[in-house]
């Protein structure tokens, strides 16, 4: 699950999704925040500040989904 962390609505969505699927990988991306500590993030989530390299982001997502199965 990839979220653009712009409000508490997105972090709440991640919590609900994790309740339904505990092993679901979550990535927060934001240009508003600079680190994950500023968010109400789910445990084990990864934060990617903008601007980010799309190739590195794809690599990160591939790694996360490979380990989630």
C-alpha cells in the first residue's frame, strides 16, 4: 500500500488496511513532511520524502512486496 501522507485521513487508511492485512507493506511519500516521525505511521512503514528518485522507489517497492509474500 502506497500513500501520499498529506493528512490524518491517509494515516488512518493505513491503520485500517493493516488491521485487515497485518503483513501489508506500507510506504508513505510526502513533500510536506521530512521524516516518518512527524506522521502517525503504522509500525514497520517506510517513509520516502519528496522529491524521490522513481527508479529507487520502484526498487524499494519491489523489495517490500517480495518480502511480504
